[in-house]
C-alpha cells in the first residue's frame, strides 16, 4: 500500500514544483536589468586594455569617456602599446609627454556611434587636433579587407557596446598622421607615393617635416592621364620634383579659405625663372579648380603637418598661356591672341619653354575692362599691339625694378616699355607705352609662370604706329 500512497502524492508534488519555478521566474523578472558599462568602465574591466586605461588616466581622459556624450573608440591592446613605445624610443608610458600622449589617445576617439557596419572606405575626423589650426585630424578607414585605420591598425574585435558609445579593439596604436602617412594609407595615392619616392630632393622627408603644407594630391587616374604611357622612370627626376612641388603650398589652406576668396593667386614651392616660386591660380566659381585644369575631388584631409586636397588632374608647370586661359579676367586678351589674330600663333610663342628663344617673357596683360575701353583694331595692327605687351628674353619681377625710378625694356613689337615706381594713385607702378601714354596702371604683379612672368595692367598699351 505504501507505493500506492506515494503515487497519490505525486500530483501535489508536481503542483508544488510548478509554484516554486513560477516564483523563481517572477523573481528573475523583477530583478534589476544589468545595463552595459561606459567606455571607460569596459576598458577597465578588460585585462588586455590595461595599458590603455593607464594612458587615459595619465592624460586625464577617463572622465571624458565616462560621460554621456557618444563616442566611437578604437582601443589599442597592451601589445599595441608595447610596440608603439618601442618604435618611438619610450621606455614606458611615463616617458611620453602628456600633451603628445593626449593627442595620440584622442586620435583613437571619434564623436558619434559607428558600428563596424557603419564604416566605409574614406575619411573621418578624430578628436585629435592640428597644432597650427586646431582642426580635427583626419583618419583614413579602409574596409576593403576588414577595417584598417591609417594603413597601420586593424580592428580585431568590433562592436563592443557601451552606454556612451562603441569600442572597437585594434592591434596597433594609431600615431598622429603626417601628409605622408595619409598618402601611404590611401591606395588611391599609390602613384603619388611612387612619384615622391622617385623625385629628386627627398620629397618624402620634406613632406614628413614640420610644415605646415597644403598638398594638392593627384589620384592614380590623374597620374595615368599625365604620364600618357610614359614610364615614371623616364621622367627626369629634377623635372618630376618641380612638378610635385607645384602641388605644395606653404601654410594651411582649407577649402573654406579658398571658397571665401573666390579666385586669385598663391605661390607653390615649385620654382621658375630666377628661382622664383611659381604662381597657382584658384577659382571657386564651380567647385575648386587650380590653373584651370585640376579640380578638388576630396577636400580637407587634415594631418599634423598640413592638409591634403585630393585632385583629379596633375597640375603641370604653367606657361604664360596657362594663366591667360585659366583666369577669366583675361578672356578678351585670349580672344585677341587667338580668334582675332589667326595669322600669328601667339599660343605657340607664349608656350615656348624657358631658356628657349624668345622665352622667358615679361607680359603686361590687359584686363577685360582695359580692352572694353578701346576699339579693337584690325588684325595687322592688333598683332603689333599684342606684341607690344611682351618683353622677350627677360623675366622681370617687381623686385627687379628700379625703386624708385624707371626701368625700360624693348617689347617684341620693337618699341620700349617704361615701368615707373612708385605708381600714382592706386597703381603699384605706372607703365609708359610706345605711343607716350604714361598713365597705364600696373595693378597686380608677379604672376610667375614656368616660362615668364605676368603683370596685370588696366589699359591697353599702344605702340608708336607711325614708325
């Protein structure tokens, strides 16, 4: 009978067990939800990130990563910090200057939440800043094979969620990038890197220096078009170096700076006649275009020693014709040199290479308004008028003029031109033409081309048409 009694008790035992389980589930449902920790707390709880935590403490950044602002942090492991210290000859984190350490750490921090699926190949701004301008440094993300940062650091463990953002654990410390760092990281600049390495003058070392520089970086397609089948090795290294320097401007010029100016001239580090720095014409009426041939495709890649603007064409060494064609201020002059004087190949003449007769040139270029003030003569006379604006065989810059006093030289037409410093009124200098008119104003000077120099004048110069 005892077994039977035991069987009778089973239903009651089963009901009791269900009640116990139900109560247990109620307790679980009522238990407080365990929330993710902050970025700083997660780092502190991860043994492989202990060096990162120590670095954050030394740089006083723990509270920042414990706050409510959302960040994406690329977190280097202890092994990554060990390699970074050795590569930079630091015995320990304590040997890294705090200001340097702070910027290096901020170079791993991006404002906003970016999961690995949100990242794509291109540039993003970090929280580190450029010393000269306080602009945020750029980071190049390459997602062609995993996620690689600035060409040196790979994401090993992605998408660790925190209350205030996301952590991606990386295998190398991301050092502060120079112009060369970004050129090397982006495979779209591999031809530029090859050209920099092949050129005279140690340009890789130059662009790794303190700067600051603004670099107009042609992409691979631009170099392919420029070389047009010629092997890079066949380009003379001195000429290649000057072409590359024609893409470098001293100082930091952002796209905002350019847009604000509209159009105008600046100088590159390339040189022309007399070792004068070449001019670069920029125009922002339709995007940003340089010398009329190259447009900005990707602006404002910020580096520690400057800024990069990716461009779609190599900017060759400019001639007098380059600037006349690029600058709409001279559109009437260009018409006069081409359409209105078909019997004379002014374009070929003014494109003559420096050192080849009659180059170099000193050209006094009338503006559109200057031409609008006269009745344009027939072709034979117009040809003589145009030749009267050109001095052959001389690259006369403003620094070469007698100051104060007169400087005289014969034009290609034959009559003398006389430049007088100081100029009257708002003129930089006054120009006297072959007909004796002396109130022609030189209103801009020293647009330096590879085969001569241009000075802008506000009236058309007329030769002595009686001789």
